[in-house]
């Protein structure tokens, strides 16, 4: 038999070798798996460290956003004062401005803005991270500013610890906050910034240059007599429910041309030798009218004429030179001009004739007379016996098929004729035939064509009325009708008829109506500002004046039903006075007064005066004992506790915004 012991040993050795190899493979696999788990755990730990750093950056940005919201909220309540603009838009702009000037404790800004380019600062982001060991922050430094957000683009956080590296990249999106407020807060916090509230009229007849340093409201405003001028000083809003009338060589203007303000009024009328100089925002429901010889106006900033009626001249905004030999109307400094209305020819019995111009001279009315060749009798106007007019259709005397020039008939422009009659001495009546247009745009087209055929005649008449009408080159202009300019006896026509937004006009009309009722552009009401603020039931029942004292015993507020003269004697008697309320008239005769005058009648200014927000706010807390009961000044005014809170600070308002929703990641990724 063959000996197989050697084969058996070989087989055993092979088996042992295979087992060793298999064991080695298993051990290597286990070791590799272990190493992978260790690496994965390290990677995860690094990832969590990178994510933690990114979350801390987000939290830091949220802190900056919170501060910016609080600052913007304060600016709305304290400086907005209900009249400058839409509070929503104002709040968002203030928030953006506050965020761009925000700095951390090391005086490092989060955002930079140079012209139209915006960037973010990486060192500021690094300052938000509590542990920067092994952490590197890089970024594109690009900031995009949208209508609803601010986006910090391409923030990259890299974490390298224990030999492991992880990287997280994202954009940070900051949502622009909406303005959440209680309407009464805006109204109430605005009142201390006013220095005059006159139900009937704010007037000046003496005193030279009188500066109103503070917001003002009046039923109407008048400035009279040579060398007198009323100047808007340190104010945000000047509100006139009726017209501002400047006459007899007086002036109306601004003390500081660079100070932002908004002047709201129904209209402005400049009579003989009157002057107007405005530099910021002007809002008019009706016309700016140069009505007297020598009247002149210089406007810069922005002009919003928001009356857009095509039937009622009192609700249609235009600029009109109606007086002969007026001075210069200089609008060359305007950045923006909006005129929602057009001029009218004033007729009897509300028979007003629509013209096609938003800026016009009275002599332009000639263009809207029916041409003589289209009138039976060959003349316009015509004189009739008054007793012959009864039951007669005078419009039948006009031939609309007549040619006004070689290629156009009268009927191709108009939809009828407007007859205006004026009684003369005896049994005679003067009859004018005017063109009637369906729209302001059609009237504008007609005037353009008339001007192209009769330009020299129009220029000749215009020279009798004004020394010049200057418009701004390159300014944003939206007008319902044509705009005429007149410089060095050269007349030009411009404007884009029908380009004014009806929605914008309606919105501004509503804002003005609200301002003239509640001092808030967004809060409506009934009656008048005086009645909205003063508890007339209580005040009208007073038998004697009330003197309210502060904690030191000084009289700081007075309510009376008698006329008030604020002169040296008055201020000597009441050296700490801050609020004067009268149901009658008031006269300010001394420059020493700072505070608020509220009158149920008129307020005459013979000296400058200045608002005192802190002093007036404190005076609202002043007290008096009446029939054994302690009352405050606020008990006689329709102002509530919100004002008290506003005087001490309004930071709590910023807590209404959800910072988690306002600051969030966008395009997040892990590398």
C-alpha cells in the first residue's frame, strides 16, 4: 500500500493557510469598518461643529435685525408723525437703513453699502461664533437687496478638528418686516411733535419772519402784509385743511431748505407780490395759483397734485397763472411732478369748461373758444337780447362739421359745445361758445394742434401774464394734461396726458382726508382735528380756566374758554407752561414759548414758536384737583394710555416680529 501521510500533512497545512488568510481578511474588514465608523463619527462631529457655528452666525444676524426693527419702529412712531408717506413703506426703508448702520460691540458693521453695491463683513460674522478653533468662515461678500428681502450670498463655514474637515454653505435671507401697529399709537405719539393745532385759521399779519419749529395743523393758513413771512422750521408735517393764502407782499417758505418735511393743503393762492418757496414734498388737492401781479413761486423737491376730477375744478389739481404781470414760476428744481387734474374755464351756474393743460396761463382759455367760422354770426362771443334767449338752444348755432384747419373738423375733437352766458347792463346777455371734451386727453390733443397752428398768438398772450414758467429737465413727470413752459418769451409744450395713476390719486385723497380729521394718514374719522383731540363736551362745560401742575407744583398746562395772549406777561406768570388749550382764539406774541397751542378758533402768530416733545408729553401727565377729585390733562383730551407708554419708550413693539421667520437659511448644502 502507498503511504499517504505526506498528503495529509499538506492538506492540513493548506487548510491552516486558508484559515489564516480568511482570518486576516476578516480582521482587516473589521478594522476597516472600525476606521470608517471612527472617520464618520469625526466627520459628523465636525459637521455638527460647522453647523453650530452657522447657527451662531444666524443668531448674531437675528440680534442685528432685532435692533434694526426696534430702531425703525421708534422712527415711525416718533418721526413719521402720520404725514410723510405710507407707514409700511417708510418702516421698511427705516429698517434697511438701520440694518446697514448697525455695528457690533467691536464697532464692526454687518453690512456695507457704497452706491448701489452692498457687501457683508466676514469679521463681523466671525465675531458671532463662540469658538473659532479650527473654524474658517469665507464668503462671496455679496448682498442682494430685493423688494421683500436682503440676502447675504455664499457664506461658507469650514471646520477642521482632529484631522477631519467638514464644510457647510448657505445664503442667509433676511425678510423685510411688515409694520404692525395700533392706529392710535401713531396718532397719539404724533401730537407732542405739533406746536399749533388751529381749528379755523393759522394767520400772520405782523412779526416779520416767523418760524414754526414743529408740526402744524390749521383749517386754513393766511400770511398778509409786506415783510411778513411764515417759515416751516424743524417740522415733519404741515397740514392745512383749506387753502394757504399769501397776499400783500408777504411770503411763505422754509427756514432750512435741507430739512425734510411734507406740506399738505387743499390749495395755495399767491396774491399781489406774494412769494412762495418750497424745497421738499408738497401735496395739494386743488391748484397752485399765481393770482396777483408780482406773485412768484420757486419749487424744488417733489410736487404731488392729487385732485383728479374732470368735472369739479375744486377737486382737480393743476398749476395756473391767472394774474397779469406775475413774477416767475420756477419749477426747475423739482425731482418729481405729479398733477392729476387740469385747468378749467370758470363759468356761471357750475358750467365749467375742461381745458387740456395741467400747467396753464389764463390766456390759454382763448384756445378753447369755438372758432368764429363755426358760429352762426361769425363771431364768438355774441350779444343777445336777454328776452330772446328763453327756450333757445344756443348750441345749435355751432357747426361741428366746420374745419378748424385744413385736415380736421371741429367734431373730430369734441363731443359738443358748452355755452356760458354773462348778463350785461340792460336787456343784454353776452354768450360765449366753448368746446366740450369727453376726456382731458382729447382736450390736450386739441390744444397741441391749436398751438402748432397759433403758437405765436399764444406766446403773445402768455407774455402779458408771466415773466416765466420753468420746468425741470429730466424730472419724473406724470400729468393729466399738457405742461407749458415759458422762458425768454419762448413757449414750449410738454407732458404726457393721462399718465397719472387713478389709484395713486385716490390713495392720496384718502390720506389727506384722514390727516385733516385725525392727524393720521391711515386712520379715518369724522369732524375736525380739534374735535378729534379735545373732549369738547367737558371743555365747553368749564366755568373757569383749569391750571394743571407737574410733580414740582409748576403750572405746565392750561385749559380755558377765553381768548389767550401768549406774551411776556403770560410767560412771566407761567414760566413752565407747555400746553395751552382754548376754545377761542390765541395769539403768540413772544418767542419764549415752546410747546403746543390748541385753539377751537384761530391762532395768530406774531412771533416764532417751537415744539417741545418731551415737555408736552410730560404736561399730558399733569394733574389738578377738581371738587375733591384728582384729574389729569388727558381727562380733557381724547388721548389714552398709549401716549403715556410712548413717552417712556416703545421697544416692546419690536417683540411682535418673529426673528426665526425673518432670518433663515436658503440654498443650504454640506460638502
